[in-house]
C-alpha cells in the first residue's frame, strides 16, 4: 500500500486507549477498507508512566500535546483530551493552522468554538471530524450530513445522554428517587463524581447544538438552547406518567418553525409506544424527520471506550479515503444565522402535578385558572380522597402556548389550597 496516513493521538484515557486498541486489532482491515495504511506515529497524555493496559512504546511520546501538531510525521491529530478551552482548543487550532486534519470526540469544544474551527479547517481544505462527539457510536453526523443530504428536517431529537437515561430507567424500574439512583450510578461508573454536566442537561445541550448546526446549516448556537436537567424528576411523576401511558425521558429537540429555530433539552413525557420511549439504560437514540425520507431512527451506545473509539476511527477512515466534507454540512462561509424561537412561544401539551388540599371547590378554582388562560384539559387524575388533607392531582393539557402555562402555574401556586409549586413536564406525542 503506497498511501499512508500518520496519526498523532492526544489523550490516552477511555477513548484514546480504545482508539489504540482498535488500530492494533484491526488496523489492517481499516487500511484495506480505506486503501491507506493507518499508522500511529506519536501519542501524548499527562502521565507518561500511567498503566493504561496498552503498549505505547512503539509510538513517539510528546510531553506537550501541542507538539503533535508540529510534527512532520503526523498528518492527522486525534484530540481526546476534552474541555471546551485549554489544551484541547490550543491543540486543535495549532493542528489546523499547521495543515493537519483533526478528529475529535470533544462536544464541548465543537459546541462552543465549532464555527471558528470549521472556518479555519475549511480555509485550508482540511477535515474537522467529530462523529464521536454526538451520541458516541451512532453515526448520526454521517447520516445527517451524507445519507440524508437530500432532505430538509422538520425536527431532530433524541436521547443524547446515557447517564440520564440510565437514571430515569432505574427510577422507573425500581420506584426509587433521583438522589438514590444517582449514588448507585456513580458507584457503577455510569455517572461522574461531579454529575452536574450530565444530569443538568449541559452534555446533551452540547450535542444538540451540533446536531442543529448540521441539520439546519446554521452556526452552532449553544447559548440559544433552553436547558433543564432531571434533578427535579421524582418517582411519583414517573409512576403517574406510566399510569397515563407515558415514560419520562431527557430529550434534546431541535426544530425549525415560523418563529425560527427552537432548541431545547428537558425531561419529556413520551408515549410508551414510540421508538424513543423504548430506549433504555445507557443507550442513546436520535430521530430525524426528513421531508422525503420521513422518520429515521438511530439507536446505539452513546459512550464508552469501544463505541466512541469506533466513531473516531470512522472519521479517520473518511480522511484516509480522501473524503473531506464541510464541517457542518454547509461550508461555514455560506451558513446563515437563524432567529431563535422563544420558549415562551413553544406550543405543546403539558403534564402538571398539583399538591392541593382536598376541599370543596378546589378543582373548580383550578379549572377557572386554566379557562382564563385558554388552556384545555385532556385528562385529570385524582386518586382517592382525603378530605382536608393534601392530595396529588395530575392534569394533562391539550396543546397550548408555554407562556400561558407559566401563568397557570403561578396562579395555581398562589391559591391557598396549594401546598407546593405545581410540577410541570412538557409532553411530546411524536405523531
Ligand atoms: N468517555 C466516553 O465515553 C466519551 C464519549 C463521547 C465523547 N467523549 C469525549 O472524548 C474526550 C475524551 O474523553 P475520555 O473519557 O477519554 O477522557 P479521559 O478518560 O478523562 O482521558 C483524558 C485524557 O487526556 C489526557 N490529558 C489531560 N490533559 C492533557 C494535556 N494537557 N495534554 C495531553 N493530554 C492530556 C489525560 O492524560 P492522563 O491519562 O495522563 O491523565 C487522559 O489520558 C472528551 O472530549 C469527552 O467528552 C468521551
């Protein structure tokens, strides 16, 4: 094989080690598939002597990752350090400036600096590939950018964080509350010691920002995303949702409507029969609704050594084959910023759980508030009676504006009979 692609790997943690292992096990197959010999020239991490369970002695070692970007025996830098700024960003910028292709799994970096990095890559005819950054092993970037290139997307949505999906699945299966399941997820290694990035929805939002840009050909706009995590979800809401035929999932959703692009990450009630509702545990799923293809559903492992490294190597094979595409499906110079749709204009159905005293007239008072805001009720659930005591009342609304629903919540909270602020969870029917 006369062609050769020389690789430098920065970061030898979960994903970096996975990349080295795949290349060791089936580098020859990948070389045949791409018609190019794939060779690791050099690697870098913080601690040269750490036991990583792999032999790194065949590769040159760089104490400073940025040196990878300056080496003549490196054609492509794989950035697997992480973090939206710091060494990861410096490395990627230097690599592109020095004419090296870049492959990264770093969603934070792409969500925050994707536009400027894409500009740099495209100005030099280089690849900036990031398949592993969104939904790990699921080839969703390739699907949107290539396989579904003939389509306009009415919406793209999915379960983009395996930690949250694991926690919600466990809560449903065991009836336990969030805090309890989180501790167990940390012990099992499914959640970080500091779980905030995952459970507060930030990680999913990074991925959604990237999906939006690829789907709609607009600059990445992380700050435009409405983000809510899963800390407030309680076992009681999951149980009520099940009674009503729904499951609660943390979704990332992006859609384009007359008000602009709506990007949101939040818990959602989804009908049990929909494909997205059936995705359990640490699995991820992405659904893309295209105008010609209709619904496409992708499911797979969103993280972990093997799936993430698999996506990194798919990006490497593309480069080895000479496939260099615009970073976000449209060349960055031709991208157009799109208006951001306000969440207050969001139109959808809502699940609302009230905790109110069981006294005469309470349902009439609540109904009056809903009527005044032109919110109509699809169903109402009140199980058992405890005169004079607090009881849960669960309502499902028909579709209405979010601004109306916010006023409803404030007005119900202000009633004397109300014991705590009503709990509101958005619903999606995915018809
Ligand atoms: N883990 C997953 O399942 C997954 C899934 C999708 C995307 N990603 C993304 O992939 C990237 C890597 O994740 P990971 O889980 O592999 O992280 P990790 O296990 O924490 O590994 C990070 C690696 O970076 C090295 N490193 C840190 N600072 C460095 C520096 N200044 N110079 C050179 N190397 C440095 C560390 O070196 P030492 O080992 O010597 O400390 C370590 O090897 C992140 O962007 C992450 O968001 C991960």
